[in-house]
C-alpha cells in the first residue's frame, strides 16, 4: 500500500492560518493564551500556530510542550515544560497533529483536570474521527474519514515542505 498525499505545504499553511484565526476569535478577550503542543509534530504545529497568532493577535502567547509515550501513555508520567503557575487562570489550547483514537490527547488533558484553568480547547491539524475516548477537537484543519487500517502520517521535518500522507 502506497502513500497518498492529502495535504501539501500550501494547504497545511492555509489550514493553520484559519485555525489560528479561530483560536484568536474564541480567545480575543484574553490577555494571555497558553499553547501546549504534544511533543513531536504536535509541538511543531503549535510553533506554527504561535507564529501566526503573534502576527494577528495582541495576546501574550506562551508556548509549552508535553512529552507523552504515545503507545503506552499510562506507563510513564508526562514530562512538561511548564508548571501550574504558568497556566493558572488562563485559557489553554492543547495541540496535536493528528487526532486518532484520542488516547494521547486524553492523557494530556488529564494534566489539566484538577487545575485552575479558565478554558481548555483542543486543536488538531487532522481529525480521523476514530476516537475511542470522549475527545473531540475544537479546532480542526481537516476531518477525514478513514478505515481503521489506514494511517495518517504528518511530515514536518522541512519547513515549507510539510506534508500529510494517508498510508
């Protein structure tokens, strides 16, 4: 089975721009916004959203990272580049590249459940709609119906040449 390109760099850029405007629209009255990227491509998406928001919004943007074992998230505690005082009382946007089963996002959300945040939103570049957990993305670049055997692969290794493939 080969790879089928579903998003090229231009399309990804357009979707990231649209989602950044949606994030700003939902948080226009905030003074500060926390973006939390899931390590790997999720963090790369978060960096791109941060760049766009800094150009379009007068908000103070804080960018953080969560490192989670995506295969076995229960085996190790997530490693965070932030602490509670960084996001207390603020709106938080949790960001990943692809929302598959929802397992990774669910374990990331768990970090904020008993914390004093103002609002938690989820942003995903691609949503496969195969969630096993009650997770949905508030901001979605592309919703894609796939079979359970198919896989979505995002490649953010070269800026300006990003792609998303269906394999």
